[in-house]
C-alpha cells in the first residue's frame, strides 16, 4: 500500500506523513511548486525535513499551469489577500490524483487541520476542494480524520481510523507534543506560508492586474524589488540587492532593463510602452539607488544604447512613486 502526500514543508503535513508511515504504508511526499511558496529555493530544506521520517520527496513544477488556470479565475474566490486557497488546494489534489497510477499509490494525504484556516479549512471548504478535484473519498487528512466522514482508505481497512487524530482549530499544543514524541527537530515554523498572503505581493498583483494584461513573467516582478507607479502611469521595478538583481535579470517581453555601467547599483525595469518622461525618471531613480552622486553623469545601458544620465536630485522624492502597500 502506498500514499502520495501533499507536502508544504510545514509541521502538519510532516506529522501526517509520519502517522501514515507508522501504519506500515509507503509514502511519497510531493511538493507542488506554484511559484509563490517562497522567494528562495526550499528544496534542500524540504528534503532535510523529510529525512527525519524516512520519506523521499518529489518536486513538481506547476507554476505556469497555476498561473493560467487558477490564479485569476478561482471558482471559490480569494481569501483576505490574493490567495485562491480552495481552488489552489483542489488544483494540487487534482495533480496528485492524476499521479497515483504512475506512482503506484492508492490514495492521497494532506496535513490540513479542520478549523485551522478560516478560508480553506472549514468543513464546507474541504468538501468543495474534493468536489472540484474529483477526489471524493480518496483524500485522507490524518490530523483531523476522526472529525470527518470515513474515507475509502479507512472503509477498505487500508488505514486504521482509530490511529488517526481529531485535532481542530488554530492551537498547536497537540502538534508540538507529537514533535516531542516523535523526536522531530527540524520543521518549518507556522506563518511561513504562501506569498500570495503577503500584503505587498497581493497589492502588486492587484495593481498590475488593474493596469494591463498580466503575463506569466510578471510573477517574478511582484516578488522582488521596489515597485513604482510613475507619473504617466508606467510601472517600474528596481532591485534592492545583488540577489534581486539576479532574480530580475531575465528577459521580460513587456519590460526594458536599466543597467548601470560605471557604478555599482541595482537593476531597474521599466515598461517598454512607457512615455519617454517615465523612462527618464525610471533611469534617474535607478541611479539614485546606486553608489552615485547627484549632478554627476553615469553610463547606463538602456534599450540597446549606452547613454549618460544623472540620478534624481533627491532620492527621498522618489519614494512618492512607490506603490502604497
């Protein structure tokens, strides 16, 4: 008997895997990358976490599919921010269910706890997820299974329902006791969650979505850098550090790069359709965040040319164009 486990990296999903594995069931942890799990690669952290329970990890990239099919058209809407949690969970379960035959699995598990999250972990929401993904009866939630109707694995005797739990709500006492009982030392603290519940990212997506058609490459723009709305309406993004320079250095079909040549500083991006006035302002602001002096000229690579420009006189004045997050 084998189960596929949706693994976010959090404690509840880790405990769910441990519970099912201790029942003698083989478990493969699957992490679906939707592009908003974290700003940095978590693969090594996820693998090290799973080593504690002796389970392998499979990472599946569904970023583009999530962007095209879920992010902007969720059937069950958004949570408090730009998080389509019910549709997102259903989408992950749908992928996991389609993998079962290939992986030789008979059912899917997750670490969801009834009542822990107000949008996606209500009893009604769990049912909506199952109907949306077509997984009714095949999704087992070990942390709160005793509070839910029996699933196919329980009915068929693959899993002993009495060995499952009845945890409810936002408290963590029982989970932390299990951590001690199992000798678990490494796990992600609560609150690390999805970037779509980050106010700044949610507001950037909403702004960009209201401004123009959002394309897949925009998903990197909203995760990194300072985000400006310039006087004539153009959107500009300026990196904060070298790591963000690298993250934003890809070729974006709707954005032009502002690259500083003879001084250290950030990479800037400005919309190709921007007015000349907004482009000049974006260059001046980008220079102002570099190691520059007001009134001096610096070389900049921009739209196929090397030009000389000065930074904006007062960097503080650039802040008035920052999106109010």
